[in-house]
C-alpha cells in the first residue's frame, strides 16, 4: 500500500485523510468551499490553540491540494479573496488606558506572564492598535 503523505499549512495529511477530505467535498460540493472547510476541520479536529476551527488554514490547504491535482474542489464563490478588516473602537473592546507607562527591559521587571485571549472581545482588543 502506498503511504504518501502531504504537508499543507504545516499539517501532515496521509492518504486516508485525503480520501476523507475528497468524500466530504463530494458530499457537500454545493455548499461551497468555506462550508466544506468547516466540516473538514470538525471531522479531522483541526483547531487553533483557542479551540476555534482553522478554517482559513484549511481553505489554503485545500487550494494547494486542488492546485497540485490531489483533490477536486468546487469553483470559488463570486466574492473571492479576503474581506477587509473592520476598524474596532476602544469602546468596543473595553480598552482602558494603563495607569502607568511601562518602561525598562523585561529583565528589570521580574516575572512577566501572558494570558491567552479567551473570547472574541479579548481577541478584538489586540486589533485596536
């Protein structure tokens, strides 16, 4: 048995997974590429660190597979491309001006910790500036 493996978007896809992907595409062909990508992400459990589906990465991987003749995708939708990012106001995310300016080096500050954004509001906060 041939055990070809392909790498797209940093993810390894074995032949069995490629067959599953094509089966999903065939079954949901009329739903369009984005919906197919969502279904594939759910089926193969392809998620971001925050638990959300990696739909954009999946779409890019699918386009790469299609371009190389590995799978057959439905034609792209009429809109095509990425939508522009809407501006976000400080008030939309509850941004507050820090009480003091942070200066110096990390070495001088001692322990520094980071918290992963846990919801959409916190994720949007990082787009404010």
